[in-house]
């Protein structure tokens, strides 16, 4: 499947512990950009752009990773979101996916014709610790969304998701934190989430180790380029 990034706006505000070492803040810092200034980007209307032959720049059947340098449900973007939804509405031939830490804003951010959720929109809710899981997952479970995944990344502690896991969840993704100040991620925590997924017959993916990984009594510092590969090597993904 063709993958495309679409960042209609850039910038965000930290709201929970998982945001502490946000990769977007780190990347902006390299260019001395203020990440808290939220602005529309020059690719705002990318889903509707066509090339010289009149074809969509984003081909049919693409997976569009949406708003990865912000949060799609950010209050600062409330005035722009209707137009973004309109573009998403017009491109039912592609699949849109966004990850949010603001699922508690979902109900007030959806368009009037949303119904039970558009079939081409996938929403991922992040839960980096137990407190965020306890707060966000009941809201997520009730939200009218056709495809829902839970992201436990950066995983900051052991989390019990078991009471929410069920057929409404398309999958759980787990991983550590990257960057120079990364907090430690324990392999035991990852395995624990995997076990919960197996018990509930929910697909599980170990996406990346993060930079600071604790396994079998040893702390490993793992370079960015090996973090995904090491997770793949563990071969613990699960599909019912
Ligand atoms: S919500 Fe996401 S983009 Fe926004 S500060 Fe937190 S980690 Fe960064």
C-alpha cells in the first residue's frame, strides 16, 4: 500500500507524560522553531491536489498518515478542521489514520454527517501509562469510530488494558521512547501487554524498542536505526 504523510497543521502543546520528549519538539529545536506556535502548513490541501495529468497527487488506496506533527484534535486547529474533514470526505478512495492524545475532544470535533464513523478513517488513541489508559480508553471505546487502535508508545510503565480489550479494538501497538533523554522501557511491560492482547484475541505489534531498553536484567542503549529492527527480531507480534 502506498504511504503518504499529510500534516495539515504543525505545532502542538504538551498535555500528558508521553509528550515530554515529543519528537516534533526535538525536530523543531534543531531549527530553533517554536513548536507551540500552531500554524496551517503549505500542504494543507494536499488530499485535493492533482498533478499535471489531472491525477490525484495522493493515489487511490493510499494510507495517509495524518497530522503527525501535531494532534488532529488540537483546540488551536478548531477553525481549520471542518475544511480538513471536507477533504477527507471527498477522498473516500484513500485511508486516513491519525493518532491522538485528545480523544476527550473527539465528540466536539466531528462533522455533522459523521454517523457511526466514516469507514476510511482510522483513529489511534495513545495511552502511555495507566492513568492515561484509565481516562482515555472508556471515552475511546464509546466513540463512534469505524477503526480504532490503541498506541502504548512511549510505554512508560506496566499498563493493565485488559478490561477494555475486545473486538472493538483493531490492534494494540507498543514501543519505547526514542531520543537522547529517552525514558526506559521494560521488555516485561511489552510482553505483559502482548499477553493481554492474546487473552482478548486482539492483534498486537511491538513497533520499536526505544533508545533505552531493559531486558533480562540488562539496560540496553539502542541506536535509532536499530530500534525498529530489534523489535521485529523479537518476533512477538500477534494476529488472532
Ligand atoms: S500530543 Fe503528540 S504532537 Fe502534541 S506535544 Fe504531545 S506528543 Fe507532541
